[in-house]
C-alpha cells in the first residue's frame, strides 16, 4: 500500500476577546516579543511586565480541517480513506495580575497542539488505523519581574495533559464474523517549567526569548476489543493480550 495524504487546510479566526486592551498578539503563534496583552503569559512570559493592570483574555480559534488519504496500491481491498473534514473550536484563557510595581503573576490554560483523522471503516488501511486523535492541554503559572527599565525576566511551572484515542479494525480469522474492532484511549500528564527574558532597547522596541522544558507524559490505557471471533479471542487470551494495560 502506498498512501498519499492530501493537504490540510486550517483557517483560524480569533473571536473577540474579553479584554480592555485593543492590541492582540498574532493568532496563537507566539511569534512576537509579546507584551501587548495577557496572551504573553504562555508565549512570552517576561513580557507581561508591560501590563500595568489586571487583564483577562478569553480566545476561541475556529479551525477548519480538510484531509484526504489516497491508496494507489494495496493487498487489502477497500481503496481510499474517507474524506475527513471537520470544524474545531480551540479555546484559550490568559490572566495577568500585578503584584506590586515590578512583579506580575500570569496564569494560562490553552490548547497548544493537537491533530487527528477519521479514515473510515472500510479503507485498505483499516487494520492499521480507523481513527486517531491526539490532543494537548497546557496550564502555566509564571512570575515575571522587571529587573530594570530595559530588562525583565520570568519563570514558573507549566503542565501538559495529553489525551489520545486510537481505533482500528481487526481482521478476524473466521470470515463469517466480518471485521472486529479495537479501541485504545490513553491519557497522562507531566510537569515542566518555562522561562523568559525581555530586553527593551527603546520605548518602542523590544526583544524577547522564551523556553519551555521538555515534558514526558506517561500515557496509560487498556485496549477494548469487540466482535472478535472465538479463535482470535482465544489466541489473544493465550498471549495475555486481552485486558492488558498499554503504557506509552
């Protein structure tokens, strides 16, 4: 089987945030020195020292996905995967609170990444994957401090929660049973840290850098099988593969 995946189209709209400021940093990219609003908590934490008042920003990104998977050759019947188009709402919340003249507390909860596809139940690769989804939820709580009029620094913890779901068809030994299916749902969380620095050479120019440590969430889950023929079920049970937890 030689798969060929089609283009993925993502169109992002930022709905009006609940914020008293007019400046909103580039849409969920973090490609900015930040400091224009509370979204800097996650993307450029040192820049929140520029905010003099408490601020809450609520955002929603509207994402449209369109993907296709074409099979040129295969030893298994079924042909191409189903076309997969969907609309997703990706939320985010960011809050900054001054703690004195130079110190700022930031809090954020957002979805920094995620992907998934629904290939259908009858395509040639159904025994490899029918559906797969992987999503990440991040929470951060940095403290930022203005050291001088030009230099600011920030550091704090952040947590990543990961949720994964995978489904596939199962090729039963006895043809009269048709396809069975297997489903695996896993989730896990890990704690890391983030840090940032910002330099303002002039009142209208700023340079910033941020770093997030690597995290290693341990995903755990137990596969569930349905519609297995007796021979295959006995074989899986003999190999101790039924009811066995999977760690990733």
